[in-house]
C-alpha cells in the first residue's frame, strides 16, 4: 500500500496544452457573447430611465394643472412638485435635465393647455412626451426620433410615435 502511494506521488500529472487552449477558447466565446448583451441591456436601461423621468415630469405637470387649471408652471414650481428631476428650458435639455415648454392652444381664450417635455438619455437617444389637456386632439403623445428631438419645443414637433 505504501509503495502504491509513493508511486502515485512521483507521477507528474496535469493538463496538456491542448486542454488548456480549449478552456481558454470556451471562455473567450462566452465573453464574446456576454459583453454585447450586457452593453445592449445597459443602453436599454438608460433609455428607460430617461422615459421614466419624462413620465414623472408629466405627472408633476398634471398635479400643477389640477391645482391651477393650466400648464403654466415654472421650472421652480415643477421642481417643487418633483424634486428628483431638474427642470430647465427645453433648449437646455440633456442627460442631466428634463427640458419643458408650455404652449398656448390656438383659440380665443389662449390657455396654457399643452406642455411638452424632452430629454436625452445617457445612451444619446432623445425622447419627448407632450400632453394636451383640452380641446380637439387632446391626449398624451410620445416620440423618440433623435433628429427631430434635438430641437423640439412644441407638441407638434414631439409628434405621435412611440417609445
């Protein structure tokens, strides 16, 4: 028995070069699959965060609308309702700020019935949401066309597409 153990300890056993190369190849294939998947998931998460900020901004605007019967809120007033979002003029919207613009309905009373929000996600995509409170064509509209949204400041420019 002792002789068998001594013989066993003297043998040099290990992995061959071919076996090690196969393991490295398998790991490389797994990494090649995982990295693009991870990056795609990250971009989608960044886009969803921007869309969530826009929906929360619209909720804050609707709270203001219920209290005042118009969308004529300032950035400070909207920030008081939703302090986790920084509101700026829509021309200054970027990945850190949600831009907004209040519009008048073309009518005799010229109320502030339309509000539009736009922001850019950390992945570089632009998103907007616009709400018309009263009158013909009232409703909430969404868009995500990067070429259009870089300068959006009206509900008509936001359009009616989808995220």
